[in-house]
C-alpha cells in the first residue's frame, strides 16, 4: 500500500508541477491556429516531451546519487556541460519569472483596479515587489501553500465550467485558424509541458524502481497534455473570438463578476507561489552552481526580469514561447547528449531530435525579435 501511495504521489507531483503559467496562453493561441492544429501540436509535443523525459529517466538511473540537471551535465558532459546547463537554467528562470510578473500583475490589476483604480504598472510593481521580498527572505513557507494555490486554481476552473454551461457555444470551436500563425503554438506548448526537472524527484520518491518511475513519468506527462486541450476547448467555447491572451479577462462579459474575481484570485495564488518558488530555485542556481554572491544572485533573480519588463518585454505569449523554444529546448538537447553518452550504441534518433529543438530555437528567436 505504501508503494501505491508513493506512485500516486510521484504522478501527482510531476503533473501538478508541470501544469503552470503556460496554461493561460493556450486558449488564445488555439483561437489563432484552430482546434485541429492545436490538438495535433499537443499530441506531437506531448510525445516529444515524454520521449525526452524517458531518456532522462535512463540518465538518472545510470548516475549515482540524486543530482539535478547541472550535476548530471557535469558528470556526463564535463565542466563545460555543467556551466551550459546552469546558464540555460538561469535563462529559463529569468524568462519564467518575467512571464509571472506580466501575467500575475495583470491578474492583480483585474482583481483590484475596479475597486481601487490605478494603472496596470502599479499592480505589476506591487506583484513584483512582494515576490522579491519573499525571495530575499528565502521563505520556505511559500512551498507549503503552493499546493493550496493549485487546488484553488482547479476549483476556479470547475466553477467556470459549471457557471458557463449555458453559455458554451460549440460553433466557437470550428474556426479553422490562420495559417500565418501556424508555428505559434510550438514554444508555448513546450513551455507548458516541460517537466524534465521532476524526473530526479520521481526517482528519489520511487527509490530507483525503473518500472514505477517510467510509469509515473508517462502518466505525469500525458495528464497535463490532456488537461491543456480540455481547458482550451472550455475557454474557447465560452469566449470564442473574445479569448484574451491570459484566458480570464475575455470571460468578463460572459460569466458573473464574482466568478471572474475568483478566477483572478486563483490566478494570483497559482502564479505567485510558483513565481517565488522559481525565484528561490534560480537564486540557488546562481549562488551554488555559478558561484555568484547570494546578494548579487537575489538582485539578478528579481531585478533583471523587472528591468526587461520596463524595457518593453511584456508580451506574455512571446515570452513563454521564447523560453520554451530556446532555454527548455537547450535542456532537451543536453538530456539527449547525456543519453548518447551513456548508451552502448549510437541511437539514430539523437540527431533528428536535436535538429527539431534547434529549428524551434531559430524560429522562436526570429518571432520574439520581430
């Protein structure tokens, strides 16, 4: 029985920590490319991410000690590999925090501005500043309410579904999409599905049992993919062409004010706890792996993303697309190279996989800077 609970916990941990801020971008993107295109993207990228995760399982199992990506890279690819892994983990963390500041500040604005007034920047700054204080203090309490934030978010989704049953329009789902946005979903979906960093955690929970770890990784990867598609169907069926880039504000004219307020509150809770968790982890990467002073690590973690926001990098869709297709794709390449290192044979799929990641990186850089 204890073994069953461990397996359930491992699956829920992988799935729960995979489902994050990226979900808010997907309904809007679905409205641009169409349901069929989005379905094919989610299917294909879920399979891709699952494959990479399973490769990482093999790397993890064949490596002594419970390490993290930079540690695995150092052991299999040398010191250079370690610093590449740490550098791209830092880019991923900075981009993710920027995405949280953009969308979390927007949620705070949507919740409080009808009562308190003020412009968007005030709420973005407030969201950023409170998070920076938590990261400075290194509070461990935030991880204890992280799960509560996820539960409130799921409760809000069910509330939207039941309150919006009468407003669902299946005709909203038959939009064929615009071919000019054909490649738009790639980076955002990759960002939303990526969960490779949870593989070592699953190994530790399941005590290196290969069969159970593989099963947990498969379920923990497939469940978010299925959930994302259902979420896109629900939001798009409700708001259709009014779907907003962060999914919630486009529902204001359809659902009651209290439901929307609860959605904004749930969005704030879900994003804020993750924002602080990502910030604490990034500070440790800079501090421990890259040997930066703790105070400087905190300044980089908190103020670089905010500075980027001030410089005009505030397009939520572009931010997560860039992080997904660039930083996370580089993590995928490192995992593939590590798997090649431990393999007795030279698997033929190695180079096509790397080519997919590199092509996505090139496209997303062009799209981000366009």
